C-alpha cells in the first residue's frame, strides 16, 4: 500500500493534469462532494462494503481537489483538525461522542 503522502501527491498531480485545480469556482466540486457523501450514506445504509470504501476514497479525492481550488493545504487542514481533537475528552452516549464541554452545558 502506498504511503498517504504519496497518495495525496498522486491525486494532486492527477488533478493538475486535468486542470481541475484551476477551476474559477468550486461550486461543481462542492456538488461532487455532496454526491459522494450521499453515495457513502447509501452504501452504509444498504450494507454495500465495497461501495462504502470506494465512497470514502472518492470523498478524499474531492476534498483534495477542493483544497487545491481554494488554495488551502489539505495536509494542514487535517493536521489542524487533529490538533483540535487530540486532547478532547468526552464519552460515547447512544453511539454518539459527546464532548466533555458539551456534556457540562
């Protein structure tokens, strides 16, 4: 299996070859993201494991291209999100993670 950094770079290269990174608007990419999330939900609800994993990958590809179009670093987005959650405390309630700060309010 390829390393994650290499995969991201390969997706970026693929998008650049097709000039997807130079789109003047990201509205089509946003629609594509919604489509892929819908396919993920459908795969989950209908119990299609192959379609589920395919949708996860497709969502990441769309997000990488969206970041390119918006001039945002995909790696930094993921790192920033991790930095926010890494020290987060909470508990699982009925299948949902409740942040400690939300549970106290």
